C-alpha cells in the first residue's frame, strides 16, 4: 500500500500541495480550527493560488476541511463520538489485517516487521519513531494482501490525521507499543490469525485510551470548551 509520504513523489503540482497540507495536518502544524488562507498557503508552499485552491477542495472531499461561516476553509474538529468511532473502525480494520497477514504474509515480510520494530524501539519517543511506526503498520497491511482492505484503511488514515501527532510521542506509550508490536509479530510467526487479530486490537485500544485520557485532561484544564479534538 502506498504511504501518504509517497504522494509528493508521484502527483502533479496541485496534488503536491495537497500532499504537503496532509503532512501539515498529520504533524500538527495545521490543527483543528486553523483557517486555510489561500494566499498565505501559496506563499509558504511556493506555488500559485490555483493548486492551493484545488488542494483545499480535495481536503474538503476527504472530510478533513470544512467551511465555517465568516471564517472560510478550516481544518475540521472531531467530536468525542467521532474519535471513538474512528478508533473502533481502526481496531476492526487493522485487526483484520493482522489476521490475514498471519495467513498470507511471507516469512520475509514478518522478518521485516521485526526489524522495523527493533528500529522503532531504538528511536524512542521521536519523530523518527513516528515515521517507522507508519511504515510498520503499512508493511503489515501489505502482508495481508487484500486490496479492498488497503483502500478502506487509507481512507481511515486520512481521518485519523485530524488527531495530530501519534501517541508514540509519549515515552511510556512508546515503550508499551514495542511490547504490543512484539506480541503481534509472535502471533504472525506462529501463523495464529486469531491471536494476531487480538494482539492488534489490544494495541489499537491502548492507543485509544491514551487519546481519550488526553482529551479529558485538556478539557479539565480548561483548554477546550468541549472535547472536540486532540
């Protein structure tokens, strides 16, 4: 499955602007509620307003951008229920991917997952760990060898970008994720689809709990009028 990072290498100027804005949303440079001003973005990206306008339209079609009265295009905020629904679907899709990978994944692919996780562990709670984690999950999805599942997961990944940086920026979470990944890999090596699916679901649910905790803490601190995004 092509990772979002690959988009800039293959798309024309308008879509290159789209890929760069996707990255800004994923990395938290553009956060929920931020306005997308065509002139400012065109200047920052070094392109004309036309590809920026097209990129904003694509982001709106993806459900990442909405038009707010008197403000114009803004990065969407997710409600609490939407965050829960996203993680529920992620657990279903990635759990299924793990189950299929236990059956269809090659030994080489499983070895690559183990090597990626070792590199992720060495990286700690850093941006590099975030990148390696994306590659880990994309590699597992490739190992599942189901194109329809891949398409569904890509759509979900775009929605998850609104949440901003991964939970691996938390040191305790990064350490726990290593253990969780190893359980998934052990199940894949054993060709135990049920165990692989269970381990992946537990991995996603652990991340979900951290997201929800952060949302509630921010609400308690008075940073948000209501729980709407992380």
